[in-house]
C-alpha cells in the first residue's frame, strides 16, 4: 500500500474514533486488479499488543501489494 494511503488511513482512524466513540472494526478497500477488474476487499482490524493489525489472507496480500494494483478508495467501518 502506498505511503500516502497509510498516512490517510491513520488520520481517518483517529477521526473515526473521535466521531463514533469506538474503534473501527473493518478496513474496506476498493482496488483495480492488474487485469483491470475492480474488487472490494474487507479486512478485519484486530488489536495485538496495543497495535492495530489487519487480518489478510496471503492471496489478498499479494494482490494489494502487486505494483500494478491501484487502490481506488478505502473506508473504515
């Protein structure tokens, strides 16, 4: 995931907490795969040792980190 999205997500994570008085449960990504198809991925947010992590399977991880994959949008829910 490009750095710019990481910073935006962290900022939005804090804003979500302030607005909803709770932490978000999921990160939803809208991506365009290298073959041109659009896909929506939903990742559960888990807290381990006071740090947030995303539950992602290997196939989705490779897809999101592929250099030709475009992240179109994201949402915290």
